[in-house]
C-alpha cells in the first residue's frame, strides 16, 4: 500500500483515513495512481512527502491514535527537525495585546533555548508565537489545515515564507486542497501530536486551542495554560484548563523545566520604566510619550521576568 496514494486519496475525497478503505473507489484510485509522477510534480512545486513508515517520521506523531498517512512538507529544513523536542504555542485568533505579547515572548524564549515552536499560522496567538521564534533565531514549524501549497490566511504569506526559510510548513493535505472548517480540528491533532508539551495562551470557552489541549491531554502530553483575568472572555478557556489540572504558566522557565532545560541566566538590562513606577499603563504612556502597544509589550516582558507586579491596574516593582 502506498502511503502517498492514501494521503492523496484522503485529500481528494475529503475523508479522514488512518488505513486504506475497503471500497471500490479506493481500489480504482490505487490502481491508476502513479506515485513516481506525483512525486515529480511535488518536487516541481517545491514540496516533499514524508510517509509514516519513514524512519524520519516524528515518533511522537506516529504514537497518536490516528496519525496521518504522511506529511507534505514545504521549507528548507530537513524532516529531522520534526523529531526534535518541540512545544506547541496556541490560542485565540482575536487575541488581546497582552496575549499577543506573551505568545511572542514565549516563542522567542523557547526557541532561543533550543525547542522547536509549533503552531498553526493562524491570526493572533499562533502568528505571534511563530514571529517570536523567528526573532529568537530559533526553529518554528507551521501546521496547515489546507493543502501544502496554500498560505492560510493569505495575509500571512510573508510570515509563511519566513517560517519555510528557517523551518518547515507541514500538512497532511495534498496541494490544491481548500481550507474547510472540519480540517482545522483535524490539523490540531498534528500540532499537539508533534509536541511533548502544549501551551495555551488565551482561549475562549469554545476555542480550537482547547481542542488542541484536549488532544494533548488524551495523548498524555503536558499542557500549560497562561492564567488570565477572571472577567475576560479570552481567559475563560485557559482558566477552565487550570481548574481541570493544566499546569499554570508564569514564565518560559516553567516549560523549559518540563524538558529538563535550565534557562540561561541573562543579566537584566535596566528598564527606564522601572524608574516611573508605581504607575498605571495609561500613566506610563503619558509620561513617556510611547505608544500604548509598546508600553504593553514592555510591561509584559517585565512581568514575565518577575521584575514588576500589577495589582488593580497599577504596576509596581516586584520585591
């Protein structure tokens, strides 16, 4: 049985297959499928196929209960990076400024420490995790819920190019497959399946990120959730995960410890914001003349470093 034929058949028929079906349609397809010609067309488009039976296929993904027949690949890196220690960073598409800053910082710090950062190239948290990993000169992998030849969303085509230049874009779907709502939950099992740990930064009560977390838990993988304000809808999903037993994440060091990695101790630069505390974010904007987004990012970094604490909207130096 050709795993490439099975992957292409599943893509063309819109079915989710772990093993060959028994119907006449599959038998007819298999008889006429020209694997060599298909591989040549893939190569012409800059794509590759990694079958599940390959020794380079990631063992963590192979271990899930419904692994794909194989993965279509786009990018400059070898498939070996899919076997390295990896962490998924996922969350809301319509993320807050705080959530975006946390995801970007996590991506940068985790990739900088040598972990592969995996996410889904979606708007919001996913994109920020990829950008952070790229900023940290690390490796990031994007998993698509459509054909390997598509950038989805199209607005992230430049981000996809940067991911492919230094890492990989992967999909279980052959070229030409359009995005569809049911394909994204299926994609999430690959995001979780590639990783020993999953971090959910922000998520509403009904969120695809929670599907990823549930799949990770089902496979016995570690799940972290970033605590959020109890009044924020964007924190409802993550706070629920914490009640269900997910590990709270307060810094990248929490994730690194689960991999047995000691975070590198970097001398802290003196931040000019520290001299203006205590103050609210609005007061800091007025005092410094900086934009609200820039102040928010700086405060998130100081929080994650344990250098400031916030109470009732007022930031103070941590004792």
